[in-house]
């Protein structure tokens, strides 16, 4: 079972890397330790593995949950099924720096790895 984390609104440019293409201008909408939603110019297929590169240099592997066309772009939701403790800590820093606020309702459990 996947633990639900609080989602935080983050409007930052991210880079999406797939096996076939790279987009440096995707726009992140919201993020949690579970995953993120973003706008991108290319469609993605459910279940595909991608890599997200954040502005602070953090790279996280992600799996596409869904992808919907909206006018001239796509809105995509991905999960972070393989995120490590170290990546969670860097992601927390990214969220804090992007929003200018501390990560809400932080709990030490947020950094516990599920077996």
C-alpha cells in the first residue's frame, strides 16, 4: 500500500526525460513524496518509466499513472515508486526552496522506507 503524502503546489520548470525524447520546459503543478503532476508538450503512455530532473539537480525515476490531452499540451501524473530516503530529503529541500515555506506537517515517518 502506498502512503499518502500531502501535495504541495509548485510551479517550477522541470525536465522530462524518456527513452525517445527530452523536454526541458515541462511545468510542475503539484508534488509530494509519492509523485507529481505536470504539463508537457508530448504525450506519455500509462505505465511508462521516465526520469524527472528538477532545477536543483535532483533526478527521480517515475512511472506514468495517466496522461490527458488539454488543448496544445498534456497533463501528466506520475508516481515515484523507487524514491530513496536521500531523494526524499532532496525533494523536501526542493519543495521548501520552491515554495519559500517549510514542508507542511512534516513527520519523521515521511522518511521511513517501506519494505
